[in-house]
């Protein structure tokens, strides 16, 4: 009886360790699988970095990562985030906006984003967040190729 529950306990522990390891590698993998596109101050002594596989924002549908870090480079959970890519009006072309959708990852402070960028050129990533690190609104200039 005692031996059986010990075995079950060990099996449960091993299962938890395996699941945790799986989540950990998936989380850090997606966080480190990126090259920085651009970064900038996010307020509250934080830095925000946009990244993706090759470090270049492109025209069209794409995925990217948004990471918030403190002065020491440690990721910081900022709660809920929102991002809108905005291109200023150019001549007869009116202002363009492309909102991103985000999902959290296994690493707090690292968010996976999806956006459809209509055209190449100069955009501003307008970012807001609200949560345990405070509230912030800032923008990072980016160029889509
Ligand atoms: Cu445009």
C-alpha cells in the first residue's frame, strides 16, 4: 500500500518534470528563436523588443515576438498588451492601421503576436500595456520590407 503510493508519487513527479521541461523549452525556444527587429523604452524602466525569425518585418501576414525586459535584461510580465502598426498618411494615401493579436507564452513578459502589414515602408508600432509592472503607452519605429 505504502509502496504503491510512493511509486504513483514518483511517476506523477516524473510526469510533472517532463511537462515542465516541455513547456520550458517551447517557451524559451520561441523567445530565443528570434532576432531583434527593433526595440525602445517602454516606460516603467522597461525595454520592449520586437523580434522574429530573421529580424526583418515584412509586408503581409506574419508572426513576431514582443518581449519586455528590465534594466538587467530579465523578462517582466506586463499583463495585457496591445499593438497597432500605424503608417502616417502619405500624399493621397490615408493613414493605415494594422492591429496585432497576442498570445502569452510559457515565459512571462514574452508575447507572440500576429499582424497583417499592408505594405512595405515606415511604420510605427504603437504599443500599450497594463498589468503588474504598471501602465504604459509608447511607440517603436519599424520598417517593413
Ligand atoms: Cu502607406
